[in-house]
């Protein structure tokens, strides 16, 4: 609750004003049956028309006051709940942005989307209902009981029996339903994951004519969600029949015992009518209270999921040394010393005793079979993950002692998956440097062999990209991603198999341009292409998380059987 209080305390005025408005509303509503009793007993029964008119005017004025106050409370509660939901969603999104790769791995994208949308909406609804009805229901219950006891204490005993019965019944029902609320949100996660996966890969689905398979998968997931929602709903809806049954018996008891008191002149007709009206108010307040409790019960499952993310401390943050921000990446010398690494909750290391040095201006090709931990190795350099053993030095400084922002400024990364955002090409390029000039963007694009195709587009650098850059080819996206990284002119550049979608001639041009533009930059290239290996200063061969060979292409031709196999296999292909 501390997390929520930090957000909700920004709405203190609303939190103080709403109970006052609710109190006025309750007083207005519970006063009406008393006035009605006076009209019947002192007006209608005695035939006093002026008394009826006078009391009627009071009732109208009280109703108008209640209406005005109700509108005010609706505005205050809506403003507070929507504002709280917005602020909570922002806080959750900000926390996700602070997560490292290993933290993100703990939550699926679909689950995070559900938490940001559906789960927060449920919590927001509880805030809204609380401000409108949570205080109103018990206040109305108390005030109605007060007036019933004031009219006749004997009739009050009927409610003293029925209300505990209702409370115990609601508790049992909601306790039985709560586990299903948690499962509902989990099933919703699974459904969102199916939808997200399908929409992301819709071209592949259509290419393999797998629409029917995807529809069946969606129907299964949707059916599981439907079944669990129905099961939870069947438990919850039993509360309303029980509520109505108990209250109807209470009304019958009041009419029976109250009617006898009227006959015996122990109770007036108007008072009996007002008691019945108060019973209706009590029924209404209990129904509102049960709705709030049921909504809160389901929202509590959502709250646990939201707090799971909010309370998750980022595993990768600035160290005390990094907070001082006193180091800069000047040269780009990279040294691995006895580096071990395993993923969070992993049982074995994926990298074992990695030792090597890379010098400014040097290009190292990282080679290995699928699963040999090539990507894992290079992701340790910009500290996207932290080593579990040993240390990585850049310019003689442990990467953990750099400020993360400074480290990421000095190390450019082009990930294996080419990601572009909706917007113009220029806006995507400026992810590399926010204040990049048109001249700087053009220089980076030329180096990445992207300038010519960009200016051939209808709007050039102002061409709008669809989601994920789907209106560009794979090679075009790769070149824009490379240009984006080059805009930073980093001292260390990591290219994770980023020229796989371009032809060999274009790749060689890009390599030549990189050598010219970043002649003092240390470059790591994960590749499977022989031409790239041959043009590198040194080649590192990984196998099962270990360096089994490292040297210049010529040296490896003499000393490494694995490299010769790679060379010969690609020569045969050519």
C-alpha cells in the first residue's frame, strides 16, 4: 500500500472533499423517509394540506441539494480515480524502463501489457467505487439503522439478526471466488500472448497457411478464459440471491410485526412505511457494499500483479562508483578477465573463463555455432547483463564503475533483431543522437549504405515508417539500424549479425565505410560470413561458451581446424 499511497497522496484535496460530500448525500437520503412518515401521520391522516405542502417543499429542496452534491462527488471521484490510474500506469511503465534484460526475461511482454492496461483499470475502478460508494454504504447502513431504532427498537432486532447473516454469507462467497480471480488474470495473459504472437508474425502465418491452426489456438485460449470467468461468476452471483432472500424475509418480518403494532396502536402507519423504506436503503447499501467487495477482491489479484512489477528492484543499476559518473569511454580498449556468466535462475554458466583483449581501431569477428553464447558475450560489454564472475574493463575501468548512461553513450549496439519505431526515418535515426543535424544523419546513412535508398523514397528522410518498419525490406531496416548506432560515433561498436539481409557487395562497402568513419573504434561483429571474418583483424571462435581459438584469419588457417572447416565449407558453397 505504500506504493499506492505515494501516488494517491497527490489527491489529498479530493480524498478529504469526497467523504464530506458523501456524508451530505447520506444525510439527505436518510432524512427523506422520516419526512414521508410525517406527511402520512401528521398530514394525510389529519387532512392538513398546508403541512403536506410545507414538508413536501423540504423534501424537494433536500433532493436538489443531494443532486448537486452527487454531481460534485461524481466529478471528484472520477478525477481522482482516473488521475490515480494514469499516475500508477506511468509509474509502472517507468519501472519497466529501468529493468535490465534479465528483469524483462521474468515477465512476458503480454503479461506486462495486461498489467499496464487491464489490471490497472481494475484498481482504478476500486478507487472510483470507493470514493462513490465505500463510505456511502456503511454510512447509509448506520443512519438507516439509527432511524429504525429511533422509530421502534423491537423492529431493530430483525436487522440485528439479518445483517450478520448477510455479512458471513458474503465473506464465504468471496473467499471461495478469490483464487479464481487470480487465474482469470493469468488466462488473460495467455490470451494476450496468443494475440500478440499472431499479430507480430502474421506474415509468417499466412506464408505457411497456418490461419486455421492459429484460430484453433486462439479459440482454446479464449475458451479457457471463458470457462474460468464463468466459474468465478457463478460463485459471485450467488451473493445477490442470498442478499435479496434475507432482506425479503426481513421486510416480511417487519410488515408482520410492524402491522400488529399498528393494529395495537403501538406504531403509526407512516412510521411503518418509513421503516420499510429504511429497509430498502439498507438493502441498497448492502448491495453496493457487496459490489465494492467483489470488485476489490478481483482487483486485489490485479494489485498483486502490479505490485510484483513495482516492487521488483532493477537488478542492474548504477553502482556507488557509477553514481559519481567520473569515468568516460575515451579509447575503447576492451578486456575480459576470467569472465563467467549465467542467466538469472540458470543452472549452468553459458560463458566460462573468457579472457581476451580488444584494442582501439581493431575489428573482431565473433564466430560460433548456434547456442555458443556469441550474443551473450557481446551484451556483457555495454552491461546489458552483469557478469557472474570475473570482470570486463573498458579503458582499464570495470564496466560496473561507469555510469550506465555514459557507458551506453560510449558503446554502440545494433542488436540481432532490427527494431524500428513508428515515425519518420529521421526520427528513428535520432534515437542514436537526439540533436543530430541533417548533415550528421546523412553522413551516418552514407556510411551504412542507406542514403541512396532513403532519398529515393517519396519523402526522403521524412518518410513515415509503419509499425516495426514493415514498409521497408529487411536489408533496408538493417542499414538504418546501423546508421542509428553510427550517429553516436561510439568508441566501441557491436554489430550482432546485422548484415545478414544485405548482399555481399553492400556488406563490403559498409565495412569499408565503417573503417573510414570509425577508424579508432573497437568493433565486434557477430557473423557467419567468411568475407566478414576474412576482413576482420582477429577472429574469435566460441564453442559451448568458451573461446576455443582466437587470432588473425591467416593464423587461424594454420592453427584452428574449426576455422578451416568454416573456410572450406563456405568456399565450396561459393
